[in-house]
């Protein structure tokens, strides 16, 4: 796109090219609101200024504000420190007095454009100046357009082939474990079978999103079979998960792993705080969430009368709860026939591993690591795009293929209709558009052990968010950390 040209804005009391660079972009990161308003008004008013302002691109949802880059023929460019220092040293006199000068015309137009592009790139690449809570300079349609058309196509046969593969592995592991029946192998079986239960959940999750196939009947049938087998009420969870996707990043409306406000946090019992932020309890939260939802929210995934569901969805919820009860009755019948110990070894222990997988993966999708601060939104600051961009991709090494690339989560959150087998390709295609708003996942070793460090740190620092503000970040209760340290 060729940039449009507009007459220059006044310098608002700032003299020379360095002062102009101090407001390199009309953005809260570079200048105060008052100065920015004067510069925008001057630019739109068509007055003559020190130099010319070049239109760069719309600022997303930033209340109609447009970014303007300074066109300067002077090769000298101030450092970031000078920019921030200039911003802090604005005085009342500089804010009220507008000085207009006529700049000399650049001798070489091409050189001027190269300097503009270099300055813009330096600004975009500066980690110090990047703020993930700012509206992105692109629309969700731009991201959608970058995804290759074939990534949207769903293949029922291919999806069913993954189901057949995973069910065969689950059956084979169970038969082998029952035949060998040795304590030397039971822990290996639990880890492997629990991981396969998690893989079955991911395929049922795709059914819930409609990315499994274009047939609602096939999606519902496969989803019920897979999720009921691992004691998940398919429709109840599907509907609440849809609510999560539609409202992700919104403090009040999000459904899963959303932050609690400081006021609610202070009302929690000390025992509840310890359970919420101490391993392994957060990794066992999923069954509790299915029954009682999250703190501050009412209802259950099993009850058709829950606030989660609309009246027309209550029949679906009743069907899924019935399937859940049938599976539970089957487990009880097998316990009576083969003994409780055998059922616990073959099914109970893998189920716990599955729950830990689910809680670990979903938690890490929505919490940052040591250099990531993920924003949460309220009110008009929230949008579907900004909420989706606060998710995080994770690398699980060779396990990625086993659990169907569920760690490729950003594109999935923006476009849940994309089948799991196209997520990696779609992400690669969208990266140039997402830019710094996409957080490159840390590469995993043979086993994703590095993610446990990320989990532990997040549980130490991500405790609550402020009761006020439309763009907020997690805050830390240092008292809780001190108490846990003393008890340990």
C-alpha cells in the first residue's frame, strides 16, 4: 500500500527533528493524551508544520485514532531514552503553545523514504515499546485472509481415521496391561493411557467446535462416544466452552481459567487460596469445574437448569448427562464383576492423568511465562480479536502429534472451525500478520518438562486482577507466597 501524504502538524512547542521524533507515533506510548490531541487536530486541520506526517495504518479499535510517522531528512535519530525523556519533560507551556516553522524540503526523496522505513521498523521491533494490551494494527479479517483456503476444509474420513487410531491404541494398552498385570509396568501404562484419554478428549473437543466435520449429527455422535467414555458431559461442556471462546479475555464473561478480581480474592478462605495456587490441586480442578464452575459463577455442566444454558439447550444437556450416567454405571458394573482394584488400575489412574493433562494444557494456554504479561479486558476495550490474541501457543515436543497439535492454540482460538490437522500450517501463514502479538513458543525437549517451570512460576505470581481499569494484568499476593514458603 502506498502511503498517503498530508500537510504537517504543528510541533506543539517541540523544536527540531529530535523533538518531532519524540512523538514518532501519535500513540500513548510516545506522547501524552493532550499533546496527541493537539497534533492530531493540527494534522487534520491542514496547517503547515515542521515536516510532513505520513499516514501509516489505522490503529485497530483505538477510537478512530490513526498513527502518523514523522518524515525527517535529518539522518540523526534520537535514542529511546531521549524519546521517553522528552515525553516526561513536557511542560504546561509546551502543551499550550504551538510553534509553526517551515522545514526545508528534502534533497533526496528516496533517501527520506528509506529513513522513514528504517525508523518505523526500529519502532516496531523494539521490545521496550511493545504493549500487548494495545489494539493491534490489523483486523481479524486480515488474519483470516492470510490462512490458505484449504486449511478451512474438513475431511470426515480423515477425522474418523484419528478416532480409529486413538481408540485402537487405548484398547491395545488396556489389553496389554491386563494381560501383563505387573507393578513394574502399571505406572507406564497409567501415563500412556492417560495421555491417550487426553487425545480422545481433543477429538471430542473438535466435534464440539464443528471442526471435526460439517455434519452436526456425526459431530454429536462421535463427541458423545468420546467424551462420555472419559466422563465428560459432551453438550454441557461444549456449550460452556463455546462461551469461553466467544468471550475469552473478558474478566466477567470468560468461562474458564479467567482471573478473579482483588475484591473476590480477598474474600476467599486461606484454605481455598492455597488449593487454588498450590500444585497439584490446580491440576485436579476439571471435575470440580464440571460440577460447580469457577469461583464467582453459579451452575453445573450436568444440570439443564444451570445459568450456562438457554432453554432450547436443556434437552441437549439432559442427553449428555444421561450418557455420562450410563458410563458411570458401566464402570460400577465392571468393578462388581472384576473388582474395584482392577477398574482403578485400568481406568481410574489413567483418568487422573487425563485430568492433569487437561488442566495443565488449558492453564498454560491462558497464562504467560517469565517474559509474558497477558492483558485482560473489560468494557469497550475488549474485542474478540484482542481477547483471542492473549492466548499462548505451547510446544510439547513429540507429544504434539499424539494430542493433535492442541498446543497450537492462538489460531484455534481465533478460528475454532479450522481442523486440528491444519492448525500448524494456518499458524505459519498468519504469523506475518500477527507480528509481535504472536508469542513464539519455547521449543521443547523430548519431554515438555520446561512447562512445569512455567506453571509453577505462574501459580506464584498470577493471583488476581484489579477491580478497576479496562485493561488489567495479573497481580501477586506476596503474603500467600510467604505463607506457603514457611509451611514448606
